[in-house]
């Protein structure tokens, strides 16, 4: 599972960097590379764009995984170029931006918006697979998440609006609950659907999320 990101509009990045004359660019070799939002190619494009708009790009680095504390070492090799910059434009997920803020006293700016945790289902098409709800129900839904696969996040069966197996919210997608029904049927486990499930307990996934091992 990866952090799925989208590049911010050029006008927003321009606004973020208003008054900043020199920047160091950091890309990510993992999720942002997979999303084509912060890999080598995109970092090079961003550097060219910023240079064309009059910014001084003191350097760029695409480190293996920005959100991994180990990448602090990878960035150390670029300490001089980072030091010469007014700020650091980070082309990674928001987790990576926050990690980078721990490594440097420089201002950090996100170049991407983090959309969700998901996976690439086909080239260039990303789907959210889990919102970390804190009460995983995959055991009784045939391994299909009704919170992310159903736009209404229903936990007790379909809304009744599906047409020919397609979701009433978007005809592009299958009704999650019809898929769950078929999957459980194939497994001989349809009896699971007779049990009424409690509504989702949002206190199970508090924000900010914290968990202490006892
Ligand atoms: S039920 Fe909750 S924890 Fe399980 S996959 Fe769905 S969102 Fe994630
Ligand atoms: S049609 Fe199916 S997937 Fe769509 S909102 Fe209703 S239950 Fe959820």
C-alpha cells in the first residue's frame, strides 16, 4: 500500500514560494515515484519550471523513501546545497514533508497533496484500499473493504440503489456489496451476512492516531 499523491497546481506552489528566492528540491523514490508526482523526472521538471520563473535551485535529491528516518543519511550528502537554499520544496507525501521538517530548520513546502493510502490497480489508476478505521471487518466481508469500496461506507449490506451490479453513486464501479455477496457465496459463508453489525465507531480511529503497546 502506498501514499497516493497529486501535484499541487503551479499557481499554489508559486504562492507557497512567494518571497523565497532559492530552493532545494527533494523527491521520493517510492510512493511519489510510483504516482509520477515526485520521482526523478518530475523533480527535474519542477527544477526547470522554478528556474524559468526566476528561482535559484540550489540542488535536487531523490532519496529512496522520504518518510523513512534512514533517509536522513541520504540527505546529509546534500547538506551544503540545502544550507544554501531559503527553503525546501518536498515532492513526497505529507508524512515525508513532516519527517523532513524534523531534519532541517529551513522552511519546508509541500509540492504534493496526499490523497489517500491505496494501490495502483492499473497503470496510472490508483484506488483507496483502507482508511485505517481501527475496526477491520475484512474477516466477514470476504476480504473486500466496504468502507473504501462502497462510497457510502455501508457496513450492513447494500443501499438498494445498484443497477445491474453497478453502484448508484458511480456507474463506473461495481456495487461493493454485490461483490461481497458473490465472494461470500463462493466461499459458502453467506450466513455471515445475517449478523447485524454495529455502526462504525469513529472513536476507534482517533485523530491524531495514537497507540501504546502495553
Ligand atoms: S475495514 Fe477498516 S481497517 Fe479494514 S480495510 Fe477497511 S478501512 Fe481498512
Ligand atoms: S450501490 Fe452498492 S457500492 Fe454503491 S453506495 Fe449502494 S451499497 Fe454502496
